[in-house]
C-alpha cells in the first residue's frame, strides 16, 4: 500500500525553516551566554585567589618589613637593612636566593630612589618563587 504524500505548501516550508533557524539562533545564544557566564565565574575565582595570595603576602612580608623599618617611617633604608641583616641567620640570604643585600636593594627598589617602600618590599617577595621563613629572612 502506497502512502499518499501530500504536497506541502511553500509558505509552510518557509515557515518551518524560519522556526528552525530561530530555534538554532536561540540555542546558540543560550550556549554563548553560558560560556560567558562560565568565563566570568572563572575570572572571579582567579581574582579572588590572587587577592587572597596578595593579602597573605602583605601580612607575611609586611610584618617582616615592619621589623626592618626601625624608625617606622614606612621606608627601609640601607642602614636599617644593614642593622637587620646583622641580627639574623647568615644563611637566610642563600635560602632566599639573594647573594648580596646590596643587589637585593637595587632589584627591589622599583622607583630607583635608593630606599624601599613597604609596597616595593612586599611586591618583590610576592612575585618571586621564594618560600620565605620570616625567622630566616636576610
């Protein structure tokens, strides 16, 4: 028994194609939005992790800076660093990968004023690959 195929009107074909295109467009838009949302969540997660890392670095290295900054003016001078170095374990420099504290001062002094601000000190150690024991710094 043969089934009779009824002719589909051209308007119906056009309508069906248009509906399919709209459905495809909607699905693509929904998928794009989902990807954007996932990317936004990932960026937020990474930023939060970095903020925590920087806060921990600020606490850890900021505390060390405060010990070195004898007069508490927020600036570490060569003389203050020399006094601090004289009071700590001599092998701490090697542990940090710093051969000479004079070189450290030069490398960490981002603005070139010959002194280290608390921020310069924290940044220097925050972005290095150094695991520092605060009791053995310098």
